[in-house]
C-alpha cells in the first residue's frame, strides 16, 4: 500500500524538483514530458507525463476552495 502511495505522489516530487528551472535539461525532459508532436512549421503539442494527475489535483483544490467558501 505504501509503495502504491509513493508511486501516486512521485509526480509531485518531480514537479518540485524541476520547479526552479530557467531552462530545460535532458533529465527534466525525460522525466516530465511524455511526447512532443510537431503539428506544423510553427506549432507543436507537448504532452506531459503527469498531466492527468496534475489536472485532478487542481480540480480537488478547486472543489475544496468552493466548499470552504460555502461553509464560511
């Protein structure tokens, strides 16, 4: 159970590790980017490795904030 929890929270540790970067290095790209798709001469799409987990966390935080405002 603990290993599962650690795996689920790994993305948070990686976000924290790379949060102060001014430029990308290979380590950050390998760990944080799932793929890069070239759509045209001037357009690319970047898919992040933990995009789903990040969006879920934002949603939970938003719900918690809404609940706090209703209670207060």
